[in-house]
């Protein structure tokens, strides 16, 4: 090699640069056809996969939605991040906040009555989300006192456990001298709907109450739909 020539980038560096450049050109579009939602990856001229996202989390088997916080938008947030980043653990940790910050605000506007989301916009949103993540003791991994299909969700004001395979949450709220522990589901509602609850004193071990609610969550799912 000529000493005056710049070094040739390694194959790994070239591949990484290619991936970054490709991601910048990615664009997703969402619209409705006869009342049904359609989401496309315009860069690859294909429809966004619902089936793949359902294998990771099961919020809305009936399809995607947007423009509010609920099961349909949560499924879209999961599917879109999974398609874009192709990293299941990363998606598990951030799709709920991505739904809250991005998907819930999408609107079909303009002459074409559709929304557009570019790769650069997705990257910018995730940078903001991950910068705002509040550390938790287990780093968002499966909660030590619950089955592996539950994980801790980072929240600055309360402790929340989320079931990975269904739209179920266990929320801990501290009252005067006691804990109110609620099993709830978001669904397509503006606010979570309570499914069951426990009240325990703050000076007692609350792990058993949390485990009991996790069992109740399992009991609410027909045996043919259970994944654990």
C-alpha cells in the first residue's frame, strides 16, 4: 500500500457505516384503508409485521393503532422498534415509553391522510427516552420475586412491574402506613383499568402480595393463551 494513501476501512467499519447510512433513510408510513390500519416500511416496500411483534409482546392481536395510549399503539411501538433496531431486549425496555412519547401523538394528516416517521426521528426519540431513563436496582431485568415473564419498569414516582407477554401491570402506590398494590391493564382506555388489588402495611414484606397478583394475572388468561 502506498504510504501516502489513507488506510482502507476494515470490513466491519464499512458494514457499520453502511448500517448507519441505511437507517437514516428508513421511513415508515401509516394510514387507514376501509377503517383498517396499514403500516408500511417504505424503504423496503413491505408491510410492517404484526406477527413478529406478537411473539415478543401480546397487547393487540387485532392489529396496530396510533394517536392515543393503549394496546394497539403499544403493539405498533413494539413492532416498529423491532423492525428498525432488530434488538429484542432493547425493544422490551423502551417500547412503552416510545408509545407514550411518539406513537400516541401520530396523526393521519394532510392530503394523503397518513403519518410519516423517519429513521432520524426514531433515533432522536430514543436518545431522549434513554437519557431520561431512571435507573432501577435490577436494571430492568426480570423482577427477582416474580416469574421471568415480568420485569421492572423504570418510573421516577413509583415502582411498576410489567408482564412481557400481556397487557398487565402491577403498580405499587405508597399510602399512609400501607402499600396499595394494583394489578391493572391499559387496553385501549385512556387510563389503566384495575383488575385486582392488595393492601399491606409498609412495615411488612410485600413480595408475597406482588406474587399473588402475578398469579391472578395468570388466572385471567385462558390456558390455551398462556406462554409460561
